[in-house]
C-alpha cells in the first residue's frame, strides 16, 4: 500500500509538471501561425503539431494519445500539391496539414521560345515547331517524374494545376491514369506567381472537391 501511494504521488507530480508546461506553452503560443494546435506531452516528451484548420477544444489524460480528432482533420484535409507551370519552368508546392509550412521546389528547363533561322533546316517552320515542342515535352516529363515521388509518399494526395489553358491540356496528357485521377482542378497561373495567393486558390479548389465528395456520398 505504501508503494502504491508513493507511485500515485509520483504520477501526480509528473502530471502537474506536465500540465504546467502545456499551460505555459499555450499562454505564449502565436495564434498567427496556426488556427489550432495539438499538444502531446508526457514525462519524457513534448510534441506540438500546428493545425491550419479550426477544431473543437479537447483535453485528454491517459496512457495512450487521443488521435480521433487529429485523424478526422487529416481525413478532411488531404495533402495536395500545386503544379505551377509555364514553358520554361515549373514550381511544385506541397501542402500538408501535418507540416508547419508548405514545401516548394523549382524546376527550370531550357525550352527555346524562338529558333534562329538561317540555314535550310531551320527555315522550315514545321521543324522549328517540332524542335521547340520536343524541349517542352522533356520539360513536362521531368515535372511528371517529380509528381511520382509525391504520389509515392502520399497515395491519397490530390493535385491542382496552375498554368495557362494550353499547358494544362499538354501536361495532363503526360500524366498516367492514376495521376490524372488525382487532379481535382486547375486555374490560370505562371510558375513565378505569388506562392501565398496560389495556395489560397488551390486550397479553395480542394475544399470544393472535398465538399462535393461528402455531399455526393450522403446522397448515395
């Protein structure tokens, strides 16, 4: 009995210390960086996950973490990647509710916009066109290969394309059927457009897709 009482007192001590640590963190938490936060705290660990969507406040004490709300957030906010394209470069912006900031990478390719004429070969317009289109094709294929990595890491991830109408069609045709099925929309953009504004547009497309999906499932 004496050992049990000591153990209970020890657990209460660690619990109070942990709660104080959580309270101190929340008191200084910068609400501009996220709409919600999940804190997992214990004797030997303290992990924080910033959440970009609003969730109901909950508090749980137990030997196992309560993940129901977090799992629901992840289900309702699947990761997505924005593919920004123009004829010379591309930017891939990966948005994941489990990451504090979007991850982006730039792909540049030397796609000629004009070809100098002079000798007989390049004077023929169809050959000039094919030369430019061949470079563009290789550019788009490189972007597709980068997308395959995203698909591997996030099998349920979605794709939004930001490009001029002509390139949207060309790029979509380069995608496999599996990747095409993940494309949920597109909008007019260029690779050097403001990243924050681009993410807002893409997020709205993804939100509309999720809303329609939920609505259709209820009707069926």
